[in-house]
C-alpha cells in the first residue's frame, strides 16, 4: 500500500470517527420563543399532573391534567394547523377517555384507561411529526422512538441551563423571576385566602400535609424533565427509527407443514369437544355434574390460552414466511385464516358461556370486564384475518383504537353502576333469591346508593347486613374522626368528609355522599346506632 492509499484510509477512518462523535455529542436544542413557551407550559402541566392528577385518586384532577397536557403538545407539534386523520382520532380518543375518570370508580377501568390513553397519545404526537405511519412496523416504531428520546435528557438539561450558546441562563432568569414574585405573593396570598372560602379551602387542601405536597412537587419537577425532553425531541426530530428488516424469510414449505400440524391438532380437538363448546349456545350444561361456574371458567381459560397462542403463531408465521412480490404463499394464507377463524368460534362460544353464567348467578364487574376482553380479542382476530389478504390493514392500530373504545364504553356506562343496578333490580324482582350486600358494598361509590336502599327495605336480614356496612362507611371509609362520634348530624359529616377538593370530584363519589347524607337526614336515629353494629346487633332493631 503506497502513501496515498494510506492517507486515504486514515482520512476515511477519521471521517468515520468524526461522524460517530457528531452522533454522540449532539448539540443543544436551539430554542425559539415557541419552544420556550412549550417548556414553560410543559413544566406547569407536569406540576399540575403530579399534584392534582397522579396522586389524587385519578378523578377530575387527572382528567384536567390530561386535557392540559394534550393541548400543550398539540399546539406545539401541529404544523400549520394540519394533521392527518389517525393522529387526530387518537388524540380525540385520549381526550374522550379522560372523562372515564369522573364517570366510574372501577380500578381496572381506570388502570387500563391510563395505559391505553398513554399509548394513544404517543401515536397521536408521533403522527404530528412523522407523516408516514403506514404499517404495523411504523406504529410500533412510534413507541420505539418515544423510548429513544430518553437519550436526549442530558441535552435537554444543557439547553435549559444554557439556552443555546451558553451566554443566556434560561433557568437562572426564570428562577430570578420566581424569587422576585415571592414578596408580592406574601402580601397577595393572605388577602385572597381571606376574601374567598373556596380559594381558602384549595390552599388548605394543598398544604395540609407539607411533606406529601413537597414530594408531589419534586416528582412533578422530575416528570417535567421527561415531558420537556420528549416534546423537544419530537419537534427537532431527534429520535431513533426502526430500520427496515433485511430478513428475507424462510421457505414456505416449512411454515406450511408447521401450520398444517397445528391446524390438524386444533381441528381434532374441536371435533372432540363439539358438544361441549356449542352447548352454551343452546343454554344448557353438557354435563349434569358440572356447575355453571365451572363451565364458564373452564371455557374462558381455554379461550385465553388458545387465542394467545394462535395470535402469536399467526403473527410469527406471516413474518417469517418467505414472500414473493411482497406476498406470502396462498397455503400460508389459508392455514392462518383457518386458525384465526376457529379462534373466533372459540371466543364466541366463551362469550355465550359467560352470558349463561351471568343469567344464573348475576352480574359482576369481573364478568363484564372478562366479556369485554373477549370482544377485544375478537376484534383483533378479525383485523388479523383482513390483514392476511389486505396489506393496508394495521392490526396494531386497530387493537389500540379498539382498546380505547372499549375502555371508553366501560367507563361511560360505568360498569360498577351497571352491576349494582342489575343485581339490585334482579333481587327486587325476585329473579335472585338473595343479594350479596358485601359484594355490592365492595363496588365502591356506585354500590353505596343501593346498599342504602337495601338498608331501608322490608327484608330484615338483608337490611341488617346493609346497615352494618353503612355504619362502616360512616365511621371509617367515607369520613374522618367519626369512630367515637354519636348522634352526628349531616353538618358533622360534611365537616369530616374524606377526599375533599376539586381534583377528587367524580360523579359516583358525589352520588355516594349524597345518599349517605340523605340517609342520616331522613333517619337521624341511625347515627346513634352505628357503634352498636360493631358489637352485638339487637335482633329486634328493624326499620
């Protein structure tokens, strides 16, 4: 190798090293006025979310925090007021799901509502920046890009501390402004507190527990760093993207033989269980020795296992099968369609079993949510079948949007209220011989009004049990400092009400407290009897 070739090699190596350093040592974000407005808005939104949303029972405060955060990101990321249909749909669905938190107290619906709304918002924000979101890979890439923005945290902090060239201290100026506002706030705050009862209650509720409030604020500051980093990374397009796969697939004969064996096994299994599976559609049990509970639970377990296995098999086989002109073999399509179709049959059978179970034993939250999960699986498999023949079908987006819609329906119709009302009406109409008062009370805020109705009913045994749980509500669950109270009034209850503050408002909670207040107002003698329900209840005490 001569000197010239040597120099060329060294130059190429130096260029590669320089490129690697350029990737590693990213420059700080150059913030304009719009970017600075976003940083300030995101910081305030994060503090609000931490104080009033994430740590306040996921009620009205969380709903408002979602609306504020979505508004901040949407205004910042939408270019020229234009956005495609899918990002807008995901954003609207996220905002609609925020209403779930004031409509129901169901923990599962709220938990999955948070997760689904978070995923929907990521797809929404990514769609504002990346116009090309076609295909399952691109949708999954939105989540990959969101995670990759965490690598920009240091550059975000550097930007906030130095603002571009480093000669202007952005955070320093902001802190100086905050310090200058302290003397004015010391004068204005007491005046505002003394002038308005509502504002006084808000300030008292915020600073009632100084330590907890401090922890919330610290968490809000930390959260704001991630939120600001994510927003700036999207705006300046500093995130990683999933590269196109170079895998060409394996020969179709391997996939076909594999799917044929699985399909044959499933077909044999379904034929052997034909009477068992389809007896649910006729409304009778296949075996006198099996109960409705065992029948429905066994069917659901089988459905879940088979559906999950089949979903993985179909995705895997469609991915690894060798394609010609972008299409898989017709035999692969037929076999994956067969597996998906029989999975739909199993899901339909399981739903029929659950209907039979509910008709026999009544409605519970778990039975409704289980049925909703079955419905989601059915939608996903229908999308999978369509995807086998239509490449434009996006299964990931379909599953995500379907999840959001199901969570929205469960929240808006209030699954807890539906269960409480169904069981109470079935008990009242003698469709159910007895009613589980404990289960009704454990439904939370939605169950309280119906427990009050049972406590005032003519069924002595059910009324006595309902009164016991209502005594627990008055003395422990819904009010503070009532354990030793006797002959308390509605005014005493209102003074000691738990979970005050606008951020904890929800419709079921308001209805529950109204029912408890009305009960004491109409039956003041019940207040003096609350303590006795935790001792020996007199058998002759009936309303």
